[in-house]
C-alpha cells in the first residue's frame, strides 16, 4: 500500500479524492495486520481532522443556527451528487464508523448509512416539520436524525444497539449544537416513544423485524404514524398501507413510506 499517496488523498481539496481514500481505508482494514491497522487508524484520525477543518465555516453557521432548513438544503444540493453523501457525512462528522466493527447478531444488519437522496425523500414524503417528530430505529452514527433536525426542525431521536456508534452520534450532535437524542438500545425492547415518523434503513430482518413492526402497531393504535422502510409485505402487516406519493416529490429506488 502506498501510504504517502493515501495520506495525500485524504487531505485533497477534492471531496471525490477524500471519499476514495476513505473507501480504501475501509477495504484495507479487513486484510491488514496489526502494524497496518495502527497506521489505518492514524489515517482515520488525520482524515477526520482535515474534514472538520475543511467544513469549519459551514459547521459554525449551522451551530449558530444561521444555516439550517431550506438554506442548508440548497447548499447540500449544490454539491456534485457523486460526492454528496461523503460531503454531508464529513460536514456532520459521521463519515467514519469504527474500522473494527462488531459482528451483528443473527437477523441484524451491519451499519450502512442511508444515502442523502433517500433521507431527503423521506423528509419530503412524510411532511416532517417543526411540529412533528421522528425516531430512527437502528440509527447508526445519526445521519438521519441529524438531517431531520437540521432540515425540518422536527424533534428527532435515534435508537442504536451499538454503543460505539451511539457515542459517535452524540459527539456529532454536540459538535453542531443540535437538540437531538441518541439512546443505546435494542429496538425490540427499547422505549419507542410516540413519534409521527419511524425510520428503518434495513437495520434488521426476519423475526427481529417482525417484533419491531408488532411494537409499532401498538403505537399506531394510539396515533397515526408513518414508517419509512423497504417495501413491506402488507398482507402480513395489514395495519399499514403504502402512502400516496406527493405530486412532484423526488422518488427513492428502495425506500417506501407506509402509513397506518
């Protein structure tokens, strides 16, 4: 591995190069020995420091409350779509999950962040706003929760089973001065709360998913809710139906908004 080239890429002004360097670090980790893993970990710290410095002005405006809502969304959509996810994850300080990830339990899915286009679709299609609330089940490092708060003003909360990811999500929220909440917990047993929107980016399958949906059905008996997830078997879950699309709204290749 050309360590010097990897270091240069991690500190290039071009976000495409930084995204490439990030991908190389993650791919190299699995086959790396102890010495290489030490260097890769150091590179991760170096890359994060550079990213925070690169976005310092925008982050300061967000923290001050002067760049949120439609203005922030317009700024996001100015970024090249091919690099937009890496750019926003750098901005939010959620670009690097732990290189040494824990193996997920049976029917649990390893952490994969939602794409920004899917998040924007969910926010638009659910009509999320300052008077509403969102809970992300399997919140990872908090990308959806942070964006929901920043772009809509909604109350937002994440539930995540991996405590290291929760720590990083809380760090990200604190760095931007956001009043969001992240709880360590299993969606099968954690307090779900009474939210308007529940977001599930394929965090689990099988009986785990069935248990969580059964719990959400209990919530839906007390209030109308929307569930953002991949397409669900509505014959098995008749309490849900596919929400009608909004006129002119963007679409998602996989995400479906269901309503109770």
